[in-house]
C-alpha cells in the first residue's frame, strides 16, 4: 500500500499519476480466461480500455483475470494477475466494473478493501416500477441487494448516466461527493478502413446497422422487444432499398432473416469495418423512459457513422453535439425508418463528428474523473 514515504508525481493525462512504484490499482470485472481476438462484449471492452487508460495515466494497474488468460502486454504499467492469486493488500485502489465485478471481488475476499471504486451500468429501485428501470421481481431484488452491499463497501460509485446517479442517491442517500459520472468512452486510435465486409455477404446498396448485445439471460423482455422492433424496421427499410444488419452476441432466435441480416458476434478489434462501410447506425430505447446510456452512440460516431437514436436514450446530447445524426420518437417505426433513410442518403460532416468525439469522449477523458477522485485521497502523501 502507498505510505507517506512514497513519492507521488504528476504524469501527463491525469491529475495524479505515478512514475515507477506509486499507486497500484486492481481492476475486477469477470474472471474469464481472456484471449486477444475473442473479446466481443462491451463490458469486457470497457474493462480493458479503462485499465489501459489508467495505465497510460501513470498508475500501475493489474487486471484480475481468469486462469489461462492470453493477452498481449498493452502498456508497461499494465499487468494481468489471476484473481485466484490476488493479494488485495498490495493495491491502493480496487476498481470494479458492474455488479458482476463487485460480486467477483467479494467471492475473492476483497470486498473489505478500504478504497473500492465501483462502476454500475444499471441501477434498480427498492421495488418494482421505478421509472426507466427495466428489471423486475427476483432479478431486480438480487440486483438491489448487490447494490446495497456496493454502497456500504465503496469509497466511490460511478455511473454511466445522470439518471442512474440520481436514482442511486434517491435510494441510498449516499453523499453526492461519492457519486461519479463516468460514461462510456472510445478509443483514441482505431484501425483505418480495410475491406468492405458486406460485399462478401452479397449486400449492396445502403446499409443500416445495429451493433449491440441482445440480452441472453437478464432482461429477456428487452430482448424480445428489440428483436420485434428490428424485424419491423428491417421490413420497412427493405421497402426503401436499405438493408438492416444486426451484429453482436446474445439471443437472436426471433430475428426474421427476411427482414434482418444476422451477422452475429464479431471480435471488437474487427468491428470497425462494419461501421466504416455502413451508412447509418441504429439505437433503440428500452422503453418510453430509460436510465441507461447507449454506448453504441460513442462507437458509431468514433468511426464517423451517422446515427438515428430514439428520444428516451439519455446520451442523445452527444449525438446532437456531434452534428452527425437524428433523434426519432420512441416506438414509431414508420417515422424511424423515414429518418434512417434520410440519414443514410444525406451528406454528413463525418470528420467533424470524429473530431468532436476525440476532443471530448475518449477513454483517457473518462479516467480523468477517477484520477481526480484518487488525487483527492492521496494528494497529501509526499
């Protein structure tokens, strides 16, 4: 652990960084045997990118991975440690991602660490029916109990959207200074266009793409809603000469192949060509009120892909500020399809959208919030 004898120095890109043997951070998400090229789910992508950004900022970071992980060393400050070998006392800060991350930390004996920063994607209320919360019954109750434990154990809790942060404060009355707003970020550096993957599939003409995760176990009702919506939109778009493609993991048993081209999961590092060579990216809301951000907005815009998103999505302000997309009314498929056609066929200043995202929404921007929180705790150590 850091002591008063350790020297803290400022590194580029953060309010508090370290050179050599300074602040050590363990990041915890899920104990998978991660392998380069196999990473698809956004929770895993976020875990890796946050860890990398913290390392770039000067912190010494270990990702607590599953046995058998095979990952390239991405930064001299970033290491990989099997969670079964974790010595939590060796770390100054433990950073968890999602309820799953805190649960894994608890199972590995680290939930009593004095400096835990927990990150949540979804917040639930103490009873069914909270506006914008799409978890119910036993599923919601289990999440709520985990969140009670997170509130008691954590120095800070971070959220992807302000509605989630507001709901948390209403439920647990946590000191607002402990509640951080840290949306999804995007990579500063991505590969340039290489090949058109749609051509190999025989797809020609304008392409609308939905890249995301159709929930497999949790929130099955959202899965069914989105599959139904994608089928409806796919049929409407086909009449306009536009192909709708779905890319991502999850349960896709109800997707109609006559309406939607189901490409399936693609490794995250290979996803960019599917954005470069599409014409518009789609974002669907979970319902008429939504607490959670849509991470896909940031990723679509990072590649300069115009977006059509539904009104309830909390981070549509990013779409508007980028000047590269349209916001559609919720659950109005004909209007949504009209707007997709407009977006797919009109010229956009894609380079300006990319520049906006790079100026405001990279992972390095995101971890600055964590760096300031850590700085506040350790600034007096010299």
